[in-house]
C-alpha cells in the first residue's frame, strides 16, 4: 500500500510530498517545511535542517535519532542521511515530482496521437533528459553523489 505523505510549507502557499523508507519515521519528524518563498525568513541550522534548491526541511533530530538508532548507530544521524538514504525524502526528485512527471508524460502521450515515431523517440530520451534538467536546476536527488556515510 502506498500512503501519500504531504505537508504544507510554513507560508501555506506550497506543499511537498514525501516518501518514508520502510515507514521507520512518520511525517511528524518534520517540524518545519519552508518553500523558496518562506525559506528566506529562516535561519538555517545544518544540525537540524536540509536545504534543497531553495526548500528547507527541518527535522526533529531527537525523534529521528531515536527511531533510526539501529540504522545509524553511533553519535547521531545527520539531516543529509535522513533525506539521502530515503527515510524522509521527496516523493521523487522534487517536492512535487510525482505530479510534474505525470503531467510531462501526459504531454508526450498527446504526441503519440499525431506522430507515433516521434513519440517513441521522445519517450525514450525523456527520463534521461529530464534528470539532466533537474540536475542543472540544482535538485539534490538529481545530482550524482556518494551515499551518506560511504
């Protein structure tokens, strides 16, 4: 079963959808969510926050440490590990990726009605081209990186 974990940002203008790997954490581990508009007003704390392309997620690190102590033994879990290892991360590459990617695929599907050959060429390159674009835009999950703690 897939559960939609969605949260509004601090200013109430935007929302983000999250995946919670193995349901080890709940959405309540997020004590602050700030979109690019409201994140400008926030004093960034790298010990409790993760920044991704203008969005800031603030985690309750005591709760995260308690719930993830078997996954991340030792002195403590970092916000980057929570996000990058998927324990509380975007549902997709961006906060609204699951909506945006469906819309993009639907736009491509329209092409299938008029030019099937071009549609097949476009759909083949769509995912790769899309990830390149998201990486250029600066989305953390689109950038190639080593796993946290590796």
